[in-house]
C-alpha cells in the first residue's frame, strides 16, 4: 500500500487548482523545487503520472483528474483533525434548527451575556439527526441541537446530553374557536386541526408528534410541504379552524393585522425536549460556557409531558 505524504498531497491539490508549481509554492511558502520534488515523490508512490507540462504551466492527466477529489478530501480531513485539537483558534460552531428557533434564542442570550465570545451559529439543513451527529463527529460543527431518538445510532465518538425542554403553545388566528382562551389543556385540543407541515420521516420531530398525537388523541396534520413561516402565518390568520404548535421561545413575527394569538398549554405542559450533540473528546473550550448557561434555564411548568424516548434518555 503506498505511503503518501500529506504535504505532497497538499502541494498536488494547490498546483492542480492554480495551474503552476510556482504559484503553489508561493502560497505554501516553499520553493518551486520543493513542490516539484513532493509531486515527483507522490507520482512514484502512486506509479502514475499526475501532470503534463503546458506552455502556461501544468495540466492534470486523466489519472490526476481522477485523483484530485480524493486528495482534496484527505487534505480537508487533515485540516479538520488539526483544528479539532486546537479549537481555541477558531469560532465555536453550533448547529440549530433555524435562526428563529428556541435554540438560536438561547444562544443569542448566551452571547449577549458574553459579547466577546467568538460564536458561529449555523444551520446544517438536514432532517435526519444522525446526519447532524455525523457532522459533529467529522468536526464540521462543534455541537448540534439535535436529538437522536435511538442512542445506539450515535457515532462512537459523539455523546448526547439533555439541553432544555421547550414548552409548546397553540398559535391560532382571531377567528379560531379557541382564540379567546387564556390557556388550554391537551384534552381541549382534541378534534381541532393542528397543522404542522413538512414533518420529515425519520426526524426527531416526526417521532415527537407521532407520540404526542397518540398520547392525547390529537389531530396532527402534516399535509403539504413547508413553504416557510410567512405562508404558515398567513394561513393561520385567514383560517377559522387551523392551528399550529410553536415553542414558547421560538420567535415569530407577523403583521399586526394578522392578530394571531399564542395560547399556553397546561396540565400538563407539553414540552419539546432538546438535546445537544457534542464530541466525547477534545470539545471546543467555549462549549463549557454554553453548557453552564443551559443549566441556568428554567424548567417547564409542572406537571410536564415529555415523549418516552426523552424520559428514558
């Protein structure tokens, strides 16, 4: 099996992208001769020619073209590995479900209390929480507010801890039969259409709503794609019979003319459990501050209902 030098791979990738050994050498801070020697050694190890000379510099051979994407992946993986053991040199990257979600609100509160924190809040745009766990394992993000409902499906180098539970509220328009209520109990929601569009099969919220509907005999309607919060809010404002569920900390903005109402649900409080996925080893140093902040968050009003997989974990 060939023994490939990482710096040779890096030199190959930069030369392929820039088209000249000299340009690659200038960027890497070495001589052109060093780049040439590295690539020559790499070609000997692979027993393949990677470049041909052209009047303007160098061009990839067919073997070089086939090798380039793999070499890029190896170099990127090495860079992530180095960053993983020197996490203080970069921003803390945390994945949230959305910019207006409760997770983002909690992180914003944390940052406001520590404005010097170098924090990068991102959204991975994946529905399967196992994909988010894989991103944590790969070092693409330092943590993710996702729940893998089957802990056995977690990568071996990723752990999951409880973050906080978000109480749910019913969001309705002014013509809905429940619009005048100051608070509601789960039995009062029976028979009403609760529209939660775009529930992705296999997602944590799919498991949550399935169990919620079964537990309280609720009509959860996931029909249709989710066209965005604006469409959802417009629909609620116009409808006399459609409602939805939102987290108490979730931020929604709508025109005053919509006259939407957020109604707390009590006895029991319906709470959505949020977990945090993070590496088992070498976590970003700033993560400890986030974990300490999560411990200060108040618990939902009791009695509280949580899905069974949350109670078990």
